[in-house]
């Protein structure tokens, strides 16, 4: 029997119901439902305050994409990218800045168009990177091409009021 206790890995991912994250204190897996996304919440077991990670999150399936874009109570910015795309690599650190600024206000997700080609077909993404802003499952705006963080912020701004 292996009695070695390994420290709980901090994981952070999306499933069909919400954002999953491991409590850094007690290791319990928590799910923050898309309907209740907010800046902080508490671990169901030890009550430690948990924070949404302020980084773009990779989407693993079409189902998860649909769930997060339709059910999240905050706007969702989806970055359609591919590993071979140079401009996508340029925009990645800019998106990290935007994700960090938007903790609890918006969510930044990444769609690898090589792994999820059905999504790029469905949304007629013909160039990458393309950013699409979703609210309540509806596409509100899109922008193709790499942009620095201030331009991304400007692109988001009109959709964050009201
Ligand atoms: Zn905990």
C-alpha cells in the first residue's frame, strides 16, 4: 500500500456544468457553476476562499463550449487559434492580460481549431486568430487578426455595459 501523500494538484478546467478547480488548501474538487460565476467563492469542504484563475481556459469539447457560452452569466470571449499560427502566438500573451483584468467580469476561453474543427465550421471562422464575444449563447461581436491588449479591451468595452 502506498502511504505517500502527494500534494493535491491545482487543476482548473471546464466541464459541461461549470469551472472545476481544486482547493489549494484541502484538495477538494469544487465546481463553480456557469450560472453563478463570480470573482470568488468558497470551498465546499474547508470554506477557503477560491479564485477563478485569471488565465484563458482551453475548451476540450463542443459540448463544453456550448455549455460555457450559453450558461455563463458573464460575457465569454472565445479565441479561435491553431498551434501553427504565428499571429495566434503573438496574441496569446495579450489575451492573458485581458483574462487577468476580467476575473469575475468576463471569461476568456481558447478553442484550438485543429482539435475542434466543428466549432470553427459552425461559426464560420475563416481566419485565425479570430475572437468572438458571446453573451447568453449569442455571438455579439467578432474580430479577426492579432490585436494588442488595449485593442482587445476596446473591442470588449461596448458589450460590458448593461
Ligand atoms: Zn478546501
